[in-house]
C-alpha cells in the first residue's frame, strides 16, 4: 500500500520493486545495509556459518535501525534454504573462543576453514582457507556433488511479514564456483595458481560447485521470492572482465535466464572495481548491480558508471562509505549524494545507498539525510 501519511507516495517496498522490475517509482529509491554498523556498535559477534546466514534472531533489532533512519532494508533478513549432505560428507561448524571453524570430512579426506574474530574490523577474516593444495579440490567437488538443498519459505514469509513496507527481502543465492574459490575456499592467489597449473582440475571444481548451486538457485527462483541476488563480491581487479567471461559468464547467463523465466529480476553484488564488469553483467542479462561504489573509493565516477552500464541496469549504491564519517563535512557528503542522484536525470534505474555498507564509525543521521535527499528527487 502507499504511504498513509502521504497517499501520493510509494512505500520503500513499492519503490524498490518498481525499480528492480523496470518501472518508474515516485522518487529515487534509497536503502542501506546497516548490519556492519550494528556489529560495531553493540551488536557483537555474528555467526558466519549459520544456515540462515544473517542470524535471523537479530532481524528485529536491525529493523529498528531502519525505522530510525528511514532507509529501506533489502538484505540480512535471512537465508531461505536448508542444506544436508550425502555420500559420507559430514559438516561441522561453530565458534571456539575467538575463532570460527568450518570443517568438511569426506571419504577423500578433510578440509577446514578457520576464521579469527577481529575487534578492529568487527568481522571474521579467514586465517586458513579450506583448500591448501590441488588435492583438496577433489574433496570440494565431492562435497558439492553430495549437497542437497530444500527451501525454507516459512522463514521467508516471516521475514517478509517483519519487513512489511520498510523494504524488500531480496533472496540471496550462493556464490558461483569462482566466487567460492576466490572468496572462501582457496583465496585469490591459490585460485589463480590452480587455474594456471591445473586447469582441468580447476574447471571441474568450478563446474561441480555451479551445478550444485543451480539446484538451489532454481528453488529460490520458483518460490515466493520477488527479487534475487548473487553475492559474488565482484571486483575487476580480482576477477578481470576476460577472467569473468571465461569462467563465470555461462553460469551468470543461466541464472539470469532462470530468474526471468520465473518473473524475477536478478541483482549481483559488485562492490569493488567496476570498469569492464558493469558492461559484462549487462551482456549476461543481469538486472541490477548492488553496492556500487564510485570514485574515489571505486574506479568510476557516477557518470562513468551509467555510461558503462547503459540505461537498463539498475545501479544501487553511489555514496562512498567514508563520506558518512563525522569528520567529513556535510557539504562534501551532500555533493556525493547529489552526484549520484543526478543520474536520475537520465533514467529511473537508480537506488541510492551507502556503497557497500554503513561502516561502524559512520553517522546514522547521515543515512536519514541521504534518504531525505532521495525522496526530494521526484520523477
């Protein structure tokens, strides 16, 4: 329903749906990922391995921050699928003191990821990747081939009820095979070395992970979800456009086609370097780029983002995270927001947000200021 206080205005949910689905909202849509700010301001440790991903028990506390700032919520409201293993695969994960462990045991051996909690960054940096050598890729393939997924739409409906008009639960889907190897299982350096030294083993592993993830992606697309996202953390200084096209393009194209066949738009998380990747995801049918961060943090200005993305791709983000720090003048902050909002002169495929997240030292009041500037930019 529309905003009861302003009958001519859309709700945050309606705005996001309109933009993601290629329609024109009443004003520029705005949102924020406040989970990182919450972690650094009394939220404490989260559990990175929970199957509901964002720790559903704290969603209500997160929503209160969104009510306070008036920024729409789109992520961190849950992971809506469950995982079980066959083929002799056993999985164990959990926090032990200041470290988090995730271990797979299989008939071919065991692999283990270790993370260490950082009080500086309020996060869990990986200190030991699962894949240490080429022999570990066989273990990862066996895990992927014996992973089974089921949807948890009861959790989704509860998240949808809690969020209400305050935003839109965007349904997350797993990383691609390349995303998992680079971001989780092996790290960037080992992944690149595997591709150079053992290309057959490398490609076979990516294919096995992608095949497993196609099953859960289809589940998420066919259910009551309204918008989907794949959170690969794309960045062109890590996955160059030629590398991305070689190893991930076919899977991205399949995801986009599957989502569209189910009537759902698909976003991808692209919070690093942008040059060459914005145009690449457009070629593959992706509908939105999430967490876009322009210069000086990123490598493209707002105008250059739109020029490379073309008119169809939704650009979500636009305000560098450092601009929310109290030492940055409000005049500078307003200029950053205004530069992103100026893209609305060209089309309405635009969402303004802290790119990628509001950092723990950012000011919540600036999020509200950003929202108010967006609401004033009417279509």
